[in-house]
């Protein structure tokens, strides 16, 4: 596929706006924190701002607008935003002395959770905008330029995705051969540790036609691998093209028909929403990559109950059996929290035992961080920081060993690799394995966007080295 072809609709206009507006030399710098959904949202905000005459820049020094797309999931994530705002405030003051304006915006989950509090703590901030209202960004900015400070955190009644400009072909090409596509947002699960139901609101699924159109557009622009995103992506449901109710499994079957889309993934899933059709998709769809991120959080039923996960360790293991029967080469990834209130040594040992039983190819683990407004924060039995540290170290050592063993088990075997980008070292390119590992190959092994067979020769800390098979 020729990545350099530019469609006529991308020349002279930006997402349907007259060319004259698009040529104004305003620049926006967007910094993204948190999960993949924020990465996707930042791209869509960038698309919306392009329609308003902004070009994106990687250099904060040349920006007229700095947007922080923030994460509220753990205390550290939220605090980072305030320290970054301190630095940008100083920049804004220097700019003002030089007679040039710098606008500061806070988007994302901290924006939604803290709203006007952000402007109270950081008066240099001009606008605060929650994730459900990004399509209103150009209007909000117009008011900000008129001298107002704006806090926009109401959940919009209109569908933001319908109002956001569609991704532009030139931008898709710039972003590379792998892409995110949000299909579902929000969460109704209310795990007692988690802020997401409060920052992202209740579960909403995008309609099938919208998703298919966006996936086709990505494929036409040369994207080979699409990762469907949702806070609870496997709770996605919608009315299919045949009028029937579809679940994520059925949607994946439909997306697999799109020419050019060679690889599909989805994240993040909840164990309770893995239905038979989704498991069948793993069995029947070669393009659905054999890698599943399925967080369990803890191996102790007592803690799982306190977390309101609504499944037991046994349920989780039985589910994995069914998934592995359907797709024997599937590799598992997960999330873990250590030190949830009330967690004893025995509870923690149950988590270690579950990890030993599952054998993860990769995983993320965190110390419990009490989040204001969540039930967990008010539970008795908070675990001392030093104990959390110890447990995290033990768990991470085990998970790292499993990850490295998984990498080593691939040495000598031939695997498919999607060539993604130039390597950091001259003469190399970086590909992506079916299990999301970076694969370092000789730059002549293939062109970006090619899927090639390579033989794994050795492992790095986090990556695989390979030669043409
Ligand atoms: N929807 C996903 C998780 C989204 S948040 C799911 O249900 O699994 C990503 C991860 O952050 C969670 O899986 C959890 O492991 C971690 N996390 C969430 N809240 C946390 C908290 N208060 N303290 C520590 N880790 C947390
Ligand atoms: Fe948070 Fe639980 Fe919802 Fe995941 S399922 S986003 S952990 S509340
Ligand atoms: Fe963070 Fe919001 Fe994602 S809290 S993890 S950015 S949904």
C-alpha cells in the first residue's frame, strides 16, 4: 500500500473547514498521561484543533496552546499534573513579558474529577475540559480567547464522536501503521478502588457503523493493526448491520473483513464480560492477535469481594482455561493491585499463587492508591506503605521473570512481525510481535507496514532480536 498518496479531501481543507482558517499559524502542544484511551483522545483533540487552525507541535516552546491530557487513576498520576502546571505557569509569565499569549488547558480525567479546583490551585490555567466534551473544544477556546476562564465538565447529551471531525488521512499516515480506535467509554462496574466510573461516566458503546467507517478509513490510510479501546471494551454492544444485537466478538468478525487490516486487538477487558462469541473470535479469527490483557487485580477471594470485582480467583482461572482451549497460543497480560485495604500476607500470597498458575507474558502491578470519593478510600485496614513496597517488589520480580521466560521461549522460533518504525540504532527497524513485544530487525528486512516472518535469535530486556526467517 502506498503511504504517500494524499486524498483530495485532505488538501486545502482540514476536516471540512475552509483552507483559510487552517493556515493560521497557531500551534498546540498536547502532553498525554494515563491510558491508551487518552492517547486516542489526544489525537482526536488534535484533529478538532486542526479544524480550528492549530497545527500540532512537539516543542512546547513554540506552542500557543498547551493542553495536558491527564490521568487520575493513582495519586502520583494526578500530582504530576500540578507540578507540570507549575513549570508551564512560569513559561506563560515569561511569554506575557514578551507580549505573547500562551493558553493553558487541562483535559482528561483530572479535569473531570477536579473541575474548577484546578483553576483555584493553578490560576494560570485558562480552560478545564472533561473527556465527554472534546468536540466543544474549538468553541471553548473561542470563549477563552475572549477573556473567559472555562470549566466544561458536564456530560454532553450529544454524541461527541459524531461531532468530532474524522481523523484526517495525512494525520493517520503520520501516526503510523498501528492505531487505536475507541469503541466504548466509561464504566458501570464500580470496583471500589477505581475512579474511572466517576471520571469517564457510565458505559457508552459507539454504534457499529461509526466504528466500521473509522476502521475502514484507518485501513485505507495504510494502518495494518487496530486496537479497539474501551475502559470495559468487552462490554461493548450495539445494533449490528443485520439489525441484531452484536457483542464485541461479532464486531471483531466484521472488522476482520476490512481489506488491509491484518491485525486486531482490544483492551481492556473485564473477566465478567468475556462471552462465548468473543472466545470464539479468538478461536476463529487469525487476525485477532493471540494476546489478551485481562486484569484480575488480586488472587484472594476476600480481597476480590472487597474490591467489588464480582468474580473469584477460581472463576478467572476457569475462564482462562476456556480461552486457552479456544486459542492455545494465547499469551496473557494482567493488572494487579497490592496493599488494598485489609490485604493480609495470606491474601498477598494468594495473588502470588495465582500468578504462578497463570504464567503471564506481561503485566502491570501497582501499589493501592486511595482515591478520593471511592469506597476503598474509606475502608478500614489501610496497609502501611513499607508493606506495599515489599509486596510490590516480590510480585514484580515474579512477573518480570515470567515475562523474560516467555521471551526466551520464543528464541529459535519463527513468528510474524509487523514492521512499525525505524529503530533507535542506525540500520535497524522495529517490528511488533503478535504478543506486543518490540522486535528488532535489520532495516532491509522489510518496509514499514509489511508483515514478515522472522526467526527470533535472542532477547533483550524488553524486546526480541530477529533475522529474516
Ligand atoms: N478497566 C480496567 C482497568 C482500568 S485502570 C479493568 O477493569 O481492569 C488500570 C489499572 O489501574 C487497573 O487495572 C488497576 O490495576 C489499576 N488501578 C486502578 N485504580 C487504582 C488505585 N486506586 N490504586 C492502584 N492501582 C489502581
Ligand atoms: Fe475501574 Fe473496575 Fe471499571 Fe476497570 S472495571 S475501569 S477497574 S471500575
Ligand atoms: Fe487514567 Fe482516565 Fe485512563 S484515570 S487510566 S486516563 S481512563
